[in-house]
C-alpha cells in the first residue's frame, strides 16, 4: 500500500535550539590541513574571485556562510557551490581542485 499522499510531521525542535546564538564561523587556523591544501583553496578563491568579479575576502566569507549552513562540508566544496551559484564555468575550477 502506498503512502504517497501522507506528509510526515516535521520534528519538533526545542525553543533553546531555535533561539540560541549562531555558531561562530570555523576559522581556517582550526582546520587540520597541510600547506598544499591551504594553497589550493587560496588559488581556488583567487580564481573564483577573478571570474565572478567578487573580492577574494567576499568569496571566502560567502563560502564560510554556506559551510555553516550545510554542515560538514569542506571549504573547497562550499567555494565550488558558490561558483556554481555565480554561473561560473565549473570545468575550469574543478581542474584546479
């Protein structure tokens, strides 16, 4: 028997979780990355910035916000999602990463 017509009730969250202060963004210093990963992310941020017309700081800020919203994704993935939202050519960016 199919239940396609039934919509489940959303989970009830406690008011403390909804009204709590936002979590601070994850700083790059707290990540366990090798210098080559940081260099790759810096190059990716530079490439996205030049292709989109945004400043590098803005690219990183937006990627960190996206990372906070999505949960456990790398900064590199968040930057690639940002690039996709900016309608940039993904093939050029994926080659770098």
